[in-house]
């Protein structure tokens, strides 16, 4: 049964071609404020088969359906992320105001109180000090609200995780054997490499279909990539939030 399944997958998922190999450059970027930033020291896998299709095939043959995260738990987790973002914005404003206060304090310490510039600067310090105290209270309130919901939501996520992991342990028990047999049937190997300081790597790969897989943790879970490419048809593949799948993690 295992051999017949692997034979079917080898035909459907990754037909080999006679094309010559070439170098493929992969660039990986993650979210960073309003833009993106390169991801260094990240392992990237090059697979000669579609791992997502393989997982779906195995899942479809499981004796019980795959457990899902309840909609209300996902909604609660989304709310946690919104509160976390709110807290971080307020904290950033508080840090900026506090740094400005320190700068003004340093200027005041170097001025004689009789200096005509002293009093305007002192009044500015008093005004900003009030703003700093207000932002600090707002920051603490935002943090407490975020923490309370995060703790209650995490306990629910942990309960769901236990159920999902128990299901996966049974459903994917043969995954390793299936992968080995599939690679033997295809006559290929999985290739691994790591991005440099600029989030880039270059590998020489045999011609034909390759799925480029990696993932990067983000506050909302992870960015997940499993992108089909052909080194003979393209020399550069950019992986960024625009072509990533956003996944909830525990």
C-alpha cells in the first residue's frame, strides 16, 4: 500500500524533466513596521515534491478528521494581537517622550537658572513631564488589558494544541517512511541552505520542479512559504509577506 501511494504521489506531485540545472537565488523578508526586513541565518529547504499536498494526502487517509481551532478561539487570539499592537504603540510614544525629557533635563543641568533660555526650557520640561505620566498610565493600562486576555486565551489555545498534537502523532506516524520512499522513487534529495546577513542564499539545483519551503515567526503566528519554482525558468525567488501564508501557531 505504501509503495502504491508513493508511486502515485511521484507522478502527481513532482514529474521530473530533462532540463539542465542552474543556480537559484532565494531572498527572504519578514514584516518590519510599515515595510520589510531581510531574514538572516534562516534555514530554507528545497524539496522535489509538494509537502503540503503530501500532508493533505496523509490527512485525508486518517481515521478521524483533523481537529480545528474553534472560531471563537481564533477570534480571541486576533483580539489579543490587536491589544498587543495598541500597547506597543503607546509604549513607543512613552519611550520617545521619556527620551525627550532626559534630553531637556541634560540641557537644563548645563544652564544657569538666570539664563533667559532656562525658564522656557523648564516650562517645556514641566509640560512634557505631565504627558510622560499620562502616557505611562495609558501604557500600563494597555499592557494589563493585553496580558489578561492573552493569559486566558493561551490556556484555551494550549487545550486545543494538546488535541491537535495527539491527532498528528497518530495521523503522521508514517510520514518519515513515506518521505524516504518518495525521494527514492523520484531519485532526488532534499537540499538545505541558510540565508546570509542580507537574507539571501544561492544554490545550484537540478532542473525541474522544486518547492521552496521555510517559515518565520511573527507576533501573529508565522509566515509560511511552500513555493513552486523551476531554477531553469527563474534565477531569483523572493519570499516576503505578500506571497506568504499566515498561520496561527501555539
